C-alpha cells in the first residue's frame, strides 16, 4: 500500500494514536515517509523496533519502543547500540528477559547507560521461559525502577496465532 492508501484506510477508525510495528518496520522502504505522514496528519505515533537499526532518522516526535536483545535471545550482538545516545524522554527500551542472567544483564545495561533517568524501561518475561510472577519478584526485590509488561497477545491467543 502507498502512504496515502494507508492514511485513507485508517481514517474511518477515528483513532488518535498510530503504532507502526510488525516484522521490523525500519527495514521496510517507506516507513520513515509513513511516520512523517502520520505526524503531519496529527496522530500520536509510536514505532516498535527490534533494535537492530538506528533510530537516528526517525522523526523526534515519534515515540520509539526499542527492543534490547538480552544475551539468551542469541541476538544481542545485532543491536544498534548507538540508540542509547539517541533516546528521548518519551521513548522506551524493552528487555525481554529469559532468565535471571538476562535480568542481571538488563540491570547492568540500564545502570551503565543511565537509562532509568532518560526514558521508560520495560521488562517482559520471555513467554514460556520466565513466569511473570518470577520476573515481578526480581523487579521488586531489586527495586528496579522499571515497568513490567507481558506479551498479552500470547497469553490470549497462544504462541502460534499470527496477525493479532
């Protein structure tokens, strides 16, 4: 779809908020154009990215939700670490925690880059690997200034359902 087709398609919903997500939006041609058009159309806009691409060209008005791949994901070496220097107060870093070692690593990254004072930090339990109550306990016992979230789509529809 073209950007103008997307804007026409979403207009009837009368939404004020648009979230660009799915796959990796920053790897898709036209994403930056779409983000700019959504802002121009007066939407509040967020972008969910896997963190492997720099956010340097993303318009500042966009709320960026950036995954930080913990070591157990096997993808932590693919991160665009420059994103730590580009973050704004309205942005968010999300850590999907698969073990206590991942939790401790995330805590170290947050401290090393002073992230808790610079933006919102989200911790999410890796579905099927860490129970939400377990992660909540680690957060509480460490007094981590983070927001916990779960992958609700997996809780509701299961791990095999696509497009939800």
